[in-house]
C-alpha cells in the first residue's frame, strides 16, 4: 500500500485489546470548546425537530455499547419534555451492513431498537451514514445528526466531500470519538467542521458531561433557541450563547 493511501486510512486504537488504561475524560475546557463550535448551527423551526443518531456497531464498540444506550435514552427523554423530537437510529457493523430505523417519536421504541442490536466485527462505513443523512434531509429537513464511533477506515477526502454537502444543506454533525487515536480524531474533527457541527470525546468517565451535551443538542433540535432559553443548565446556556 502506498504511503499516501495508508495515511488516509486510520483504524481504531488498540488500547482495549492491549489492556492499556483508557483515554482521559473530556475536560470542561473541551466541553466549552465543543459548544463554542456550534455557533453556526441554524435554529430549528417551530414544530417537531428531527435528529439522526448514528452509531458504529462494530466489535470494538461492544464495551461501551450499554453506556451509549443509556446516554441516548437521557437525551431523548429531555427532548420530549420541550415539544417533541423524531429520531432515526442508523448503525453499521459486520460485512457491509448499514441500516436505518424508521423515524420514531417514542423514546421507548428507540431504546428497544438499540438494545436489540449486537456488535459485530467489520470496517467503518461512515460514508454510507453521511450519504444517508443527505438523502433524508433532502426529503425533509433534519436539524442535527449525532455520530458516535472509535475508528475511521475510509479515505478522508471522500468523507470530507460528503460532510461538506451536509454543511451546505444545513445539517450539522455532532461527532463523539471513543478512544484517543490522533488520526481518527483528525478525520472526525474535519467531518464536524465541514458539516457545521462540533467534535467531542466519548468516554465513560465523562458520562455526565456527555449526557449534558447530548441533551442540549436534542433540546435544540426539538425546539430551537426558545427551548434552550427555557432550560436550566450550563450546557444549555453555553450553547444558547453561541448560536447565531
């Protein structure tokens, strides 16, 4: 494999397999930087918002799958309190398997969908996820997408082009990285930047801060600026102060 091609393909960190200590949790400075980057996100219109929740369900994610299920449950419950949010679950795993659920408004229905999924070995399919998000928002406006993953095994230039298309359509991607691989981080940050979204680290040690961020994103997608203004909490206020 040529060096340039190899540089474009990055894989999940081997920390878990090697028994190394987990990556440090996101600091408050990281959280504030994440929220600061959301300033270009347009406010949601009146009515129900729509959010795509995309997940890497390959085998390396198995140790934190339960944590992801719990965090998304908290996020959707918070959004439901401010006027409603329709959510679609998208995940990839195995050999070329990339699936999308129906759009649901019932938090319990989405929780049941997630708990029925088991992680399987395979390569990343982020390009398929971004292409799917583009098709969905072309049919009907999607306010935001959350992606949680730990690897990037696709050419970054192709992913950057698709992320840029989402940015033009006004669909920001909020990217959460599990692990501390610097090449994966570089690619994830580029996806977030080009789509008009933001990047943060996903770590079980930072579960409370991540839940706070996810709830703020969900509230914004469901009800826009007014919903955030009515909600107490540091993340909501920081997010509100950055949105144009």
